[in-house]
C-alpha cells in the first residue's frame, strides 16, 4: 500500500490541485489528510475537492478544524481568516469537520503500525520539532505502540527516529516554512520507504487566483505574507522552540 500524506493545506486550493495532479498522488492507494485543511482563503472549495476523493481519503482533525467548528457556532477564533472561513462553510461542511477523528491507525507492512495525528498523539496543537530532545519525544509518545508516527502542524518537513519510532512530518501544502512550494510525503508499505516530496508552485499565479477567487477582505496582505513570500526555517524554528517551552535564543 502506498499512501500520500497531505497536511496543513489551509484552504489554498491551487496548491492542493497541483499536488493532487502529481502522478504519485493520483496513483496512491490512500491519501492521508493530517489536519488544518480548510482554515484559509478558499475553505468551501478545498473541502469539496477533498470530499470528492471518497474512500481514498483518510481524515484527521487538526486544531484549525476545531477552531473553525467553534467559530461557526459563534465562538472565538484567534485568526481573522479563520473567523471569516468559518462563516463561509455550509452546514454539511461544519458537520464533517466536527466529526473528524483525532487519530487514524493503519498497518502499513514494513512501516508497521502507523499512527496519523495532527500535532502530537495527545494534543492537536502541541509543538514537537525535528531537533526536539529524545526526552521530549519520549514524553510526547508515552504509552503509544506505533512503529511509525505521521504528524504535521509545524509546516516543516522532516524524517527522524525517536527511540526506534519513525517520525514523519510531510510539511505543508499551504503556508510552507523553509522552502517554497507544496510539501507532502509518500509512504510505501511494501518497501518501507518514506519520501519527502515538494511540488513547485508559481507563487505569483497562486496569489493571483486567491485574490480573484477568495472573498476574504484581507486577502492582499495574507497572500503577501504566506504565498508570495516564505518564512525561513530559522525564523520558524525560533518561534516554535519557544512555544515548545525552550528558553529564548535571542
């Protein structure tokens, strides 16, 4: 079984379309969606496209899904675009997001028992990073029996071992940090191979489409920050390391 892992799409429909057009994604047995799917400039269209994948898609709830559902019901959200996106969703889409599982688990042959979550197995917005200590990984994975853990949330791709557990972060389809493009991963249960992939994007064209097709009032500034420019891995890691609880490096 081959599984394409798509994480942190954030409603950037053109990026999602580009990745779904990749031959290895089109040929994959399953497509795993590891959260933060629709909170962005084209939420309705993004969800409709993914629902169209039918049983090929396995879904995991992310913190952004939880926040969208809360905002759609009149609750608060820390992000303007999430508040806007929540009001665009149809009732059936809110119901879909409200019912997403926190985790999915599959037997993937040579990759063994493979757990799919958004941030960590115990929390949908907990920070864990490529350079987190083994002690920190042991804390986050305590009680888990998976051979492979697939997670997203930080928008930066990596593969590493943590006390014999293979950890895979595919990076982000939307709002990538580090290098531009749409990042995803391919898992091959037959060979045990894990491949980090990047689909090049024409950022200016993606931005043009979002400006033309999204009704979000702040789309110009949003595109400038998250589409036509890319935060470096250094910038992101400094912020995330503090959120993880490490002392500030500045």
